[in-house]
């Protein structure tokens, strides 16, 4: 994977997506060599700990929606932090979403075998932040 250019090669991206779908998942999430969750082929991930938005620390390409949401959450005074997130950390989290330039937050119900709460207020908060960017443009 080449996170800086958001490219794993079309063959690899399609292969891992098909493997995930065959196992009952909607998509594949990437883990780096240190076991940290980073991103997917066309989206970024973020997490909710019940009080703050948690952005994963790992090699990845920070997408447009990710930048927009981070900027607007800061403007709105929403707590955020960067943290390494592994599969073992998921059980302690209060929610997770994926986002890209089409969708600023889609709740994840599980990653691997770890179930995740849907956290609708978290998803709404991300959507509000995303749309606040458009409202601030002239």
C-alpha cells in the first residue's frame, strides 16, 4: 500500500475488497505493519470515545472530507485527538465511521469481530461539521 498516494494498485484493492465481502463485510480496512488501523481504499476512518473524536495515527492519505471535518470540529469547539488505534482498542470505543468526499460519516457496526455502537449523535456531529464548511464559503 502507498498511503501517501492513496493507492494500493487496482488489483490489490479489488482483491481485498472481494475477500472482505466473501467474509460478510462491506469493505476492507487497512492495518499497517504495526497493527494500527488507518483507512480504506476510498475512505478515511475516525472513532468516537464518548467525549472526543479520535483520529487514527498511522500512514494514510488525509482525505478532503477528513480535512474539512477536522477543521470545522475545531471551529465548533468539539474535542479531538490523534491516537494509534488497533483492533484491541475497538472494544473501548463508543463508535466509528468511514468518510470520503461523498459522505462525511457512515457508522460502522463492526470491524473484524469487534462490534461497535452506532453512535448516531457522533455521526450527526460529523455531518454538521462537514456542512458548516459549505456555510462559511462566500
